[in-house]
C-alpha cells in the first residue's frame, strides 16, 4: 500500500514516472504541478494508504474549469491492493485525452496492472425518463460515442 501511495504523492517519484518536471506539496491543501505545468491542482485530502482527493485541471481546459480526482486504496486478502480512481467534471471535449493520460500514467507505475477502466456518460439537466428515452435512440446516442 505505502509504496503505491508514495508513487502518487512524492515529487521526485512523480517527476521520474512522468519524465517531466513535477512539484508536489504532500500536505492537505498543498498544490501540485505535473508534466511541466500541463496539470495543476490542490490536494484536498491526503490520507496515507487510504484516500487521495484532489482538485485537478489541465492547462488546455477552459478557464476556471477543474475536476475532482478521488483515489481510494483497499488492501485485499490476497496481499495486493485495489486502487479505485474516479475523476468527475472533466470537460466533455477532454474526456478521451484525460482517460488516455491516466492509462499512460498507470502503465508507467511499477507493479500496477490497470484493468477495468470504465467511462461514464453524464447527462446534464436530464430526468431519468429523458435518459432512458435517449439510450433507446441509437441516432442520438452516436453523439456520445468515442471518436
């Protein structure tokens, strides 16, 4: 558990993993800058080996847009660790790129098998009935398909 948590919260390890300059203040409320300032944010909650909660944004996103990254660590009976990462509020045009970034990141982390990556679609201002109707309409759903 501790080793993987440290890979996500230690400046020198992040810089080496990403092969780009990173700064990381590993305190609650501390700021971080990843990938030569392409990603910036704030550590909202850091509970070692339990949870990371961050405000996170990419430099190419529209001004004042940020997302929330939640990473939860769970020790398994098998001796391994299950890591669940959820990122919400990613601007729609950047979902694929953000997903690709995380996939690349986890491929670089030693000893991690990334699997079960799930993409979720969020429908703003839609009732459950409207969502149900939309899901039944294949023509309308094509606009949500990955490009």
